[in-house]
């Protein structure tokens, strides 16, 4: 009986190594240099198309930014990009993020003013505006920095009397109407 148990334990110890030996015969696809160049060219053309769409949306003041992360002095937070967003349609702005003591998502609606767009030395598009959302963003300056290689951006907020920002959101810029988001209820006006 002891020999049988000992043989089983040895066999169970050898079983993973036998499985590894069989798996090592698998063939993996390694693309050639020409294929890698074609893959990179295709990826670059898709990113350029997305960048052009995002730039046109910013110029038309008709875009939505789906937030992915918040990075600040307290660390990094991940968001559900389907329900956290900043939407601009002309001068009307909608902003939705978790927090501020609310249960679930609450969409805040307001106005944007002093909208300005320019390009910096490194090729980034700088888009700035002042938000006036009652009880949330009164006179808050927002700066959106669009990455020159794709439709990714960083959104910085500076309160009316603050000297500097304490973090930023990262997200993806889409033309309005090309992506869907889950909108929460609007707060009751008092």
C-alpha cells in the first residue's frame, strides 16, 4: 500500500513536467520584419484617422470625452468609461463622474465659455474653456490636451481661485453621436 501511494505521489509530481514537455512542441507565429512594418503602418493610419476625427470634433465644439482614469496626488483611479464623460455641444456642457457624495452617477449640466484652441511646440492640441455648472464647477478652467498620435487626451481642471491643478483625467475624444454613454439622472434644481 505504501509503495502504491509513493508511486502515485511521484507520478503526480512528474505530471506537470510531462505536460510542459508536450506543450513545448507548439509552433508560435513570429512575424517577419516586413509584416511588422505593415502592421505598424496600419496601426498608424488608424490612429491618424482617429486623431483627425477628434480634432474636427474639437474644432466644431461638438465632442464627448469618455474618461478612463484619474491620476493625481493621491494615486490613480480607474473609471468605467461608459458612464464617466464630459460632453460639449456648442456651449452646452454635460459632466458625469462618480463622487461628490452622490449614490450612483449624476449628470451635471451647464454652460461653457471662453473656448480657445491652439497648438503647442510639441504638436499637442490645447483646448481650453471655462465651465459654469451650478453647485459643481463655477468658473472652473478646463484644459484638454489632445495627444498628436491618437484621439487620447488629458483633461486638467483648475478651480476659480486655485493656483494649480491637483491631477488630471485621461480619456478618449469622440465626435458627438459616434459613441454611447450611460447617462445618469440630472439633479433637481433648487
